[in-house]
């Protein structure tokens, strides 16, 4: 047994040595590419192609999600050899937005916590950050209106998307639920965990449920009070040293938030893309149907349609639309040209690899 174990460990040591050599070679190539490109180290379409190819080649036993996680970190490290990258997100530290940023960019980036979604946009627009990560919709609670409003106003582009499963935890200094007198959380999280809280903490209603600016801020507030708890994510609990009283307390086990990556660059086609647009139409019968007809006529699949008040006039609306494919694809280019002729307003927010 001892001899067999040593043989297996020797093989692992040999593989680790070879992996180190290969990683060093990859990092050197990344550095050389950075010198040739002279900036723009983050190429969403290229990274999406790399991950898709590796998933196709994956022989197991690692699951594809683990392959993606591993190579995202490898690319993050190698990308840093080309150019340092700063990513802004809705803070403070410990939010789901930070988790989404690290999921997309890997850990070898400089993260910049912002106090609001507006501030994330400002940091990227002023070039204090290369990219920003902002929530755009939740599968349970719907669209994040502020993000949609800012996308309408900004000159930035949507460069990518991240779908993050949202698992809520009850966090406190101790696991004794009877001692908890108040609970902090973001209003959306209270809604997402309504049934669990009603059954397990029925005495905490009304003023005992206190809204916080974010789940991470809720965890911070709970950390300051022995008789308080927070509904937040795992990372927030780790940051503020809280005990996990209960896990996965969200009412919908498939609860997911979609985040967008915003930046100044146009993203080239990856082969599996999505395009986001916002448009408006004249206020007349059949106008919305007329507006969407070019997509159907050219066989373009629409995956999302969201209306928002335009703020330009009473009862006037803009429509946020996601379609499958890249704006450079022939059929989408033709559909967009027809839309420009029909729409009162049209803005392409960006084409990017589908998450």
C-alpha cells in the first residue's frame, strides 16, 4: 500500500512540475502578446472561445464548470502579465456583485468597490476602472431599473454578461434564532426569502426587518450587534466574521441574478453571442408590432423584452431587447438597418459572448 501510494504521489509531483513549466510558458506568451497589442488585454470574445473549446475537449472527471473556473483564473493571471486591470462593482466588499466580477475576471484583478450603480458607471466613464459589473435582472424580482436607465444614457458598451446563482444565508454572531431581535438585508433579498423568514423567524416582522443598501452592508450592521442577523451571501459572512445560521434560505432554489460587464470597447464575434438594444416607437396603434417585425422577418431570435418609462414624456416608453447573435452577423445587420428606419430611437448597447 505504501509503495503504491508513493508511486501515485510521484506521478502527481511529475505532473505538477510539467504544469509549472507550461504555465510559465503561457505567462511568457501572454506578456509577449501584451507588448504586441499595446493595451486591451481583456478580449471577451477570445476568452469565451478558449473556454468553449476547453469544455468541448474536457475528458473528465472534472466537470465543465470546474474547467471554466480553473482556466478563468489562469487567464486572469496571464492577462495581468499583459496589462493590470481594474474592475468596478457595486460594493462594499462581500456583495454578490463582487462575486460576479471575480467569476468573470478571475482573482488577479484590482477590484474597486462603489457605493452605487451610478458610481460604477462613473468610474468606468472616467477611466478610473477599465470595466464595471452591474446587476441588470433577477429571475425572481425582475429588472434592475437603475441599470437600465443608465445604459440608456451612457456612451459605454455592454461587453459581457455573468449569470450568478444567488444563495442566501442567515448570518449572525450565534446560531440561536430566539435571541435575534432584528434582521438586516437588501429589500430584494427580503422578498426572495419571504417564505423562509415567515416560517422560521415569525417574530421578526415590520420594523424588525431593516433595509440595508446592500447585503454586504447588512452583514456589516449585523456584525455590530449581538442580537441582530443578516440575510446575505457566503462571502459577506466571511468578510464580517459571522456564523452561518441557515443556508439556501431563498424561496426559489433557481434564483439567479444576471450581471452585465460594461466598458468602452466594441467586442468582436465569438461564435455564440448576444446583442442588447434599446429603442422606442411612435405612439400609434400597432407601433410595437411594427418595431419588432424586422427581427421576425430576418429570423432573429429575441430572448428578452423589457419596457421602461422613457422620462421624456408622460406615458412614453423605451424597450430593452436582447437578441441572439452578433450585430455583425448578416441577418442581424439587415434587421438593425430596418429597425433604424422604423424606430423613433434606436441604440445598440453592445454585442458580447453569451454567458
